[in-house]
C-alpha cells in the first residue's frame, strides 16, 4: 500500500508542480549555469546505490588548489532560497516514481558515511529512504547527527501509514515556516565524522 500511495501522490504532485519545476530550471540555468541538475549516488534500501536528483544550489567555486570552497561560500542567495522552500528537491518526485525513494523515510545520506554508522544507526537502511522523514519534522538540520539517527531508527521501528500521513502534514508546515534549515553557524549540515560510540571502539 505504501508503494501505491507513493506512486499516486508523486505522479500527481509532479504534474501539479510541473510549471514551477520549469521556472526553477530556467532560473537555475540563468543564475548558476549548467548543469542545472545535481546528481549524486546515495545508499538506498538495504544500502543499494541510487542516484538522487536535485536542482543545483551551489556554484563551482574552488580554491587555488582546485578544491571546492566551503558550502557557505558556494551557496548563493538564490540557492539558499531554493533550499529554504525545498524547491531544489522537487525533482526527487522522479526518484519516488522510479522506486528509489519513498515520500517518507530516512533521508539518503552520503555513501562515505556507511562505515561510520553504529549497528543501531545502520537500521535506517532497513526501509526505503524518503524525501522527508521523522527527523526532518523534528529538527531537520538544526539537530545533531546522533539525534537525527535516533529519530530515523525510531521511524523504522514504528512506521505506519498514519505516521507517514502525519509526517507529510508536518513537512508542509515546516517548509512554509522554513524551520531547521541551518545547523548553528553552518549553512548546511556539517560532515558526519562518526558518533562517539564509533570513536570509542
């Protein structure tokens, strides 16, 4: 039932938001250049690699050694606006239609984080990742990695259709109020370097 619900809602939303997606695509091309779509491999259900689609929000600015500058410098005001209202993630409806993502589930993170998870934290991969999730409506980027993973695992162990509906409603509220976008002074979520449990091991 969850997959059918995801498919029906994602197709409907993609059709409804098609004009907005077209406008955003044009503006990204004008303000940030090409490519307009950011693609990145992330671990999906049972850690199977999936390719996530998002609108580009950062420039390609690099330092004298050819390394990308910090996110806070590469993230433009326009890109920040896209993130503020989650417009950069509209393309992930395509990921939902393809079956890579669910509407609700733990957010798919970087593949290089996989060796850093504790056994408990790794449970977040026992369900299909989502566009939004329990962690997103309970702090988003404003909470620590440990809190985020605890919330993800709680969702995995308590998921239900009614909980998904609750999360979708709360997500709309959070997006409209632009809550939890930044983590302290960081423009985006800081890099996960492993929990203290991993360090102690």
